């Protein structure tokens, strides 16, 4: 994949590290998902992309992080976030192209969060579209002249992670 004129390579070392960290878990197989149930404000599950985006003129690379969240007391109850290291130039809304399991591309409007490094989509419909999916690709423009970013996510363990989030949030899964 080409990002800002630089080729982005899969992050296999991070995959191995994450897989090694999860070897001693008990309970449902959450794959590479990391669930955080320690907050009264929200319960989250996060997953690093299987590819890296190159930043800093090609000197640094990072994997965007997809986070699914549920708020036990609040609206919207469910949301999803995409955390980036490079800021997008949009200030309020950004169009993200979404491909689930290699199907057709759908364009969605996401809000731009703090310092342009978090993209947010509220509502449970985004979580529903992923519930039985195996793969997710998100693509967006960083800015008018700065190219596109793309993040690929292998969603193994997602239905278990959603179930755990919903149970901790004391609600039904979307």
C-alpha cells in the first residue's frame, strides 16, 4: 500500500508480540483484541491494524488502532474510533471508505476528534456491520495534498469481544 508516496508494510513483528502476550489468557478467545473493562465511564476493545502507515518522511511507522466502545450510562451508548499518529487536516467530519470482508466499498461520515488524530463514529450500526465480519479495511484522506491512509484489521475474536463489552456495559450486543 502507498501512503503519502511511501510504501506501508505489514507489521508482522507487532502481530507476533501481541500474539505472545495473549498466550496465557483464559476465557473466550478474543484473538488480538484488548478489552478494557476497568472504567465506569466506558468499556472498550481495541485492535491494532495488521499494516503500518509510514510517517515522518518515511522514518517512522505505526499501526492505527480500532477501538469499539460502550458507555454504561450515556448516549450514544456504542461508538467506534480510529486512532492515528498523523493528524488529518479535516476539522469536523471526514469521509471514510469502509470495506467489510472484501465486499463493496461504503462511504461513511466520521467525526474528527482531538487534534485530528482520532476519528469517531457513534451508534451501534457500525458495530452491527462488523459482528460477523472477518476483515475490515478503512481508507481516508489525510488532507488535500497529503495522500490517503488505509488500515486493515483482521477481526478474529470480535464477536467474543463485543459480547464481553456488552456484558460489562450491562446491555445487549448490537
